[in-house]
């Protein structure tokens, strides 16, 4: 069990067994933006073999791996005390598992008292090594279910589920076809994975299209299932339609931050170009 308290932000939180309970110290007031986020997205590398046409990071297989990632990670988070450290880290990229120091990074994160997680497309160069390191150090894995990489993500998902890992499926939602694919996927994997995390297509990186059909998406979701989660960029839709889904609504950038281990810059999120200063 991990705890954090920031009276100046009206915030207390408890992290246990992969879940975080947030408590407003004064229930009559909101929790304000945290000077020390409880969650970080951390970019490990820009390299990825997926060649996804909608990649918001513009990742490519020819891009070189970032060097010295473990030392950079330790230097950044090593200056925080226990209350300032985040509960969890979500490593991404690019494809984070492709980095030669990826398992060492997971280990360093765990040893520093933070729960390491990561997102993957399933294109593992050394599946046995990745799975062993995941089982030893990792809290959970999000598998990106890109249609053109189906054999890879299905293989990785099966291996993670067989290993008893906390496994989520990330689903990019764009047009109605992608929504129909999600609906079929939900029928197939419900009860097997922990969460289906829906991420709206955004015009960033190589992507030029955006998600727009909220009504069609919601027509495919019966009620407010507990295993369906919405990515941060769905926040504007949820705010306007807050009675439809039983979710906790807050500014998605108030609790988290995005660290790029290549530039060592911190941004409000992986979809934002706005830098932020930790501790202020």
C-alpha cells in the first residue's frame, strides 16, 4: 500500500493492488492540480516497427534508441521524497520493449518504490525475456490492438493472460468500422482482460483524422460497464455526457505528467506540447 498527501491541493490518495483511491480532504472543495503528479507517462524510445499510419508520436523502425535511459530515469525521480514520488509509471514509446535496457528500466522503477507498467504492440524481439521481466517487475501491461498488427497483439495478450498478468487492451477509436471492431473485441475478451481502454483518434503525428462519432460509440456500449475505461482525450465528451457513464471526471492533466527520456522535458501530457515544471 502506498499513500500520498498534499494539503495544499486538498488531496490524499491510497494506491493498493493496482487501484488508486483519491480523497478530497475537504469534501466541499475540489482537488487541484498536483505539483507532484501521482502518475507519469514516460517515453522510452522513438523506435517502433509497427509503422502505424495514425501514430501520434511519428515513431519509425529506423529511429535510434535513446541511450542511458536507466541513469536518466534514476536521476529524474531520485530527487523526490516518498510523498512526491508517483504511484505508477507507464512506459511507452515508440515500442518500449524494443529498447535493450527495457527490463533494467522496469527493475529500477520497482526498486525506487513505483509500480512500473507499459504499453506494447506485441512486437517483441525476445518474447521469453520480455515475459519473464514483466512477471518479475511489472504491475500491468496495456496491449495496443492495432488491426494490421493483430497476430502480434493477440500473441502477446495470450502470453500475458496465461502468465496471470494484469492485462488491458488499448483500442484506437476512429470511424464506425473501428467502433464495430471494438464491439466484437469486447464480446471476445470480456471477463479475460481487466480493462478495455478506449483512445480517440487525434490529428497528431502521422494521423490526420479525428474521432467524431460519440453517439455511435455509446450505442455499442450497454450501460456503464466497469471494464471499459476512457482515455484522457475522451474527457470533453464525458463532461458533456456525464450521466451516461459512471466515471470519475476531473481534468486528466491535473493528476499526471509526461516525461520524455530523450529530451528530459516534462509536458502536461503525451498529446500536449505545453511543458510544465514539477514542484510548482
